[in-house]
C-alpha cells in the first residue's frame, strides 16, 4: 500500500497510476492538473477507468464499486473517494 495516505499523497499517487497505465508522456504527477476531466479532456474510456480502478483497489486494499465509476471524473475526485474508503475501513 502506498505509504503517504494524506490527500496530497493520494492525489500524487493516483496521478502516477494514471500516467503509468495510460502511458502518458510529457506529464508528471507534479504537473498533472488534479481537476482535469479525465474523460472529456484526457479522453480515457471505461476500460481505462476500470484498469485504473483495479490497480488502485489492489494498492489501497479497498473496493471501488462499478456504479461509482461515473463519479470518478478527476484525480481529485478519485483521491477523495479513496480517502473516504480508507476512513470507513478504520
């Protein structure tokens, strides 16, 4: 599980996962806009989102419900979702 579980750490890690899974070039976790709409601005599709969700589920040991995928439009929203899931586990 990623060590840094605060908002900034989760946001940074989610950006890293997206960059890695989508093989994005010329962008880093530090320069990735956390409010960019991943579907409309970046063009990810449902398969990309499912892959990203599976990676994050494995790394954070949480469950991301498929019904929640449409809400996970930005890195910030994904990070907040993960934080809520982690908080509810404790």
